[in-house]
C-alpha cells in the first residue's frame, strides 16, 4: 500500500507561473565612483596624520654627560690644531731672536742628598743588639714605654728595667726620664721593639771585665756563696766562679763566704757567660807586675820540654823557648841546661792576662853559639851583657 502525500500536490506548482529571482544589480559606473571616493578619503586621512606628525615633533632629551661633552667640544674648537700644522718641523734658525733651551727644576727633580735623607728617615729603628737613647713616655704595672724615635715606642718589661728585684718601680722610673736601652727583640707587626736596660748593663759589664782581664788587673770580690766545686761572687752584676783549685787554701773553702778576696781573671767568655776567677793567679800577677822587660833574673830549671825550659822565679815560672835559647845550632836542649840547674836570663815578654813570662838567653851571647861553647863565661858576665840590651827593650816598651 502506498502512502499518499497530500502536501506533495500543493508543493508542485506549474512552471509557467514561477516568479524570477531578484538579483542585485551594481553598475560598473557606480563602482568606480565609490572607489574613487574611498581613495580620496584615504589620501586625506594620510595627509592629516602627516600634518599632525609635523606639528607635534617629539622633544629630544639629552643626558647631562652628553651636554658636557658637547660644551667641551665647543670650547676646544679654538685650540684645535690640524694634522697638517703638526707635521711642520720647527726651524729655530729662521727666527731672528735668540732661542736657548733651558732646563728648570720642577717637582719631579731631586738631589742625591735629599734622596738618601729620605731613605734614612724611613729606615726601621731598632735592630737587635743596637743601643738607643730614649725617654720614658708611659708607665704600666708590668713595664714601661720608651720613645726611641721610631714610628712606635719601645716596650721594656719590668724584669728588663734593671739588675735584681726592683721594689720601688714607679718611683725609680718617671715620665720624661732619659735612659739608654738595648734592643733585645726586633719590630713586631705594629713596629714596636722590645728594649732592655738590664741587658745593656750586663753588656757593659762584660766589656769592662774583658778589658780588665786583658790588662791583667786584679779585683776584690765579696764571696756570696759556695757549691761543691768552689765559691761564687758578684762582679759588676755578673756571676763569677772561683774553683777550689784556684784558692791559696781550698781545704775549708766554705769559711770564705762573706769575706773579700783579691782575684785575677782566669777565663772571660761573654758568649757562654762564663767568668772564672783565680786567687792563685792574683798572687802570680802581683809578682809579675814588679817585673820589667829586659830585667835579668836568676832561677832554677824546673823542667825540660821538647820546646824549651820552665824556670822557677820564686812563686812564678818563666818559659825559655828553644828559639830564644841560642843563636847557634844544637842537637838537644839538654846539651845546654838540665833540671835543677841555676841559670840567668833576660825577661823578654810579660803577659799579665795569661800570667806568662818569656825568657831569653840568646841576647846574652857575643857570638852565635857562645852559650854552647862557653856557658860559664856567658853566665858570669850576664849582668854586664844585660846592660847592652837595655836600649833594645826600652824601644820595645815604647812601641807597645
């Protein structure tokens, strides 16, 4: 069965009665006209924008540094020199006026003396072992400060302010007190040195005793103690030692404490701080001090050594060296003298520091080897022959 569609008949209309579609008609002429109007409008708009751009010109803001550079360039235009002018060489010979180059002293010049003076002014003050004069500028409980002329003051610990224990520290040292000190430690990071008055006193003491020992001087010392080896004493702040073997009587040596003894210097060594004294040597030096160069002495031969003879001079001994024995040739020393023999000789050397006496018999000879040939004659005429040598020893004494 088919299905009928009632509306189908209604939708179907005769073809002849169909109305034509209405089409929008735009003529070519109208299109061109409108296009021209649009172009004109666009042109007018661009011209208006251009005018606005010209009318409203943006303002250029310059930085201050740029303005300074431009002003500087303006000011230096008058001083501008062309490259062409720079390449032209100066010819002083063409000028009529005399021209002379003269070098003047400016701030870059210096002389040698000023330069050396500046170096010395900046040189560090206070090398170890240097003695400096200074002035006390500050006092503290553990030490004091001394102005030594450097960039920083010198510091002196309390224990270095003097010998022994200082009880009245602030009374002994006052502000402004001038004193000499010894630098014992060089500059630290702050430029400060450590100084000592005690070390300077001890150095001066060592110098003094060294000079006394060299001259054979005798000193009196107070015995302040003893130990198993001997006695102790004080010598200008230095600790001196007297061995028992160097005492005239060393049996009851403890009894010397508190007494004064006359002693001579036996050994002086500042480096090892060794100061040894002798009472026996003092007795010897006392006897030697009474002797003179060229003096004729008489003594007993104590010993014969390969290098000479030791002669007893009554408490002291002299050395008659083989080179001073005779001007002749000998095969053995015993050909001339033997132990126990009494002989005469001239004093040719006196060394008080070492406590030594040098003797000579060759100067008593009238001819080389005479002592070997006729010893008795030389000894018998020794006093007369000694007078002839007096001028020689007087000259030697003057040359000392």
